[in-house]
C-alpha cells in the first residue's frame, strides 16, 4: 500500500504542468471549462478536477500513460501578468489589457499586442437595468454617474417620474469592477443603496420597484419585469443587444484575454489556440459567456448615421463584429506587427470561413469604415475610406466578394473623441452581408 501511494505521488511530481494564472473571474468557471474541453479533444482521458486550495483548481488527465496537470490559479489580472513575467505561469488570464507599467516590466515577453501572444477568449460586460415601467430609455456615462452617486434623486430630471432607488450586489463582482472603472472613476456610490446577495436577487427587487436602478453582469438574465438602458460614452447610445456586445459597440463591453510569452511551450500554445477555435468557443458559450466566433448577424431595427450610410446598408445584414486596429503606439496594448488588433486578425479569418459556407454562396459583402478625426470632415472621410479599402482588399485577395467599400468619416462615433481609447473604439470597420 505504501508502495502504491509513493508511486502515485511520484507520478504527480513528474506530471507536466500547464500553468494558467490570473483573473478570478476567468478562473472560476470559464477557463476550467475550456481546459477540460481541450484535454478531451486532444485525446486525454481520466480527466478529473481537483481543488487543492480555494484559489487553485487542478485538472488532472492522462494520455498514453503520461500525466498532465492544468494548473488554474485564481488571484488577479495583475498577479497573473506578474507570474508570466517571472516565469511562474505559462499563460496569464486578464480581464483587461496590460497597462503601460506592465508592458514595460514585461518587455522581454515579446509583442503582447500580437495575435500570437494576445488571445481574446470571450466577451463580458455589465448591463444597467431599470424597472420595465420606467420610461427612461438611455443615459450617458456622466448622467449615470450622477444617478449612481446619489446626486440625482428623482427620475423627473431625465424625463421619468418618482424617486431614484439604487440597488447593488453587496459583494465584489465583475459588473461593479467595470462600472467602477468606466463610469464612477473614483466617485462614491449613494450611501442609501439597497444591498442584495446576488444579481438574481437584485433583478427581482428592481422588478418590484418602479424607481429602481442597478447593474448586473451581462450573463445575468433580467426577466420580463426589468429592462436594460442604452448607454453612451460621448457617442451614440447603444443597448446591450447580442450584436452590440459582440461587435463591442456597447460601451460596457470588455474582453477577457489570455496572454503568453513569445516562447510559449507547445502545450500552452495548443491550449490558447484551441480556445480561439470553434470547439473552444463552444465551451465558452457553455460556460455562460459571449463567444467571439462568428455567428450570423441580423438587420438592426434602427439605423443611426448619415443618409448615405443608412441607404448603403438598408437591405443588408450586419455581422456581429467590428474590425479594429493597432494604432502605432497609442493602442493600450502597444505596437504590434499587424495593422489589425489581435481579435481582428482572427475575425478576418472567421469572415473568410463564414463566406465559404455553402449557405453563403453568391452573397457579397459591404465594408464600411469609420474614423476618429476631429475638425476635418475631409480628413475623416479619407481615413475611413482607407480603412474600408484595406479590409476590402484583404478579403478580396482571399476570394471573398466585396460589392462596396466605403468610409463614412467620423459621423457615427461610439465615444467622445480626444483619447487613445476613444480613437480605438471609433476607428473601426463594419461588415455587412447582402
């Protein structure tokens, strides 16, 4: 018996490990689900999950008698990145991009904006919800901050009626992290907020409270008595529809990332690339998150923008993505080898594969570019045309028929111009199918 136990312990010591460290949000359910799917699909057996500590999940498996352990350590995005820098992790899980200080500290890792090292695993976000009877349809971030901080106490200030009552989940959660970062920006929440144990309880309370407002993760169903608001960050107000979230037009959408060094091992790279493919993204969906693989879109019920844009796409169906670009040093991820950002590199490949499906035979694309140039409509139109032409030429070079490629300038902004992050959001290319 002692020999068997010793042999088992020896096997565990000798097991190869894939170390994935970082965000608690990704480690809780998402990454374990993708890792188990990956192990099954590459031929591993006897897959079992163990929990050596509250923050550590281990997935044990064997193939051809050789053991493997996928080590998923939940701490924080910052710690996951630091572990990658220090060589204590093969893959970092992050709910954000590395900041300037992290990029500087991790210079030896390589080009962390490259699609070879930055992997967009899933999309997530927060919805701001009100009672179904509230006539309010939209809020700007500035207005929302005043509501959540208690400066606005009556909905009449925004065309509604009755007292404002804030509902919040008591514990730390990913929706609050996002609201803190993008909306509150250091402002305190109203002290009289009604606290709830979870998002489901919050939604039920707002369904019974005509003056209620709160925020939940996009993964939280909100039911018939509650509806989300359209939100704007200096641009047009966008509601959290599937198309708006997957295209990242909705301003409270964020990416969940995996990062690896340029010297990633074969197994860790295999995992990251698997997560980008259809089978990995199916696991993302099963885990309750928004996948980034391409699904058929739909014609939006309402079109915003100049008449020539609305006329151009009026009979077309939009694909649920927006191609975005690396902006030569002012993108949050730093300089990358490709003009596209890491998601867009893969989205171009997904568009090609989508158009090659038998059901799409004979269909053509409209490629529409947008710019972020303040003050000069001519310059904005030229830049947006350049972006549209760039994408159209690449698609046509891969055998995809493009009927029109056109830029519409800076007329449909998603964010107030003037910052690198606004330029990154505004300067984009939409793909529509005829």
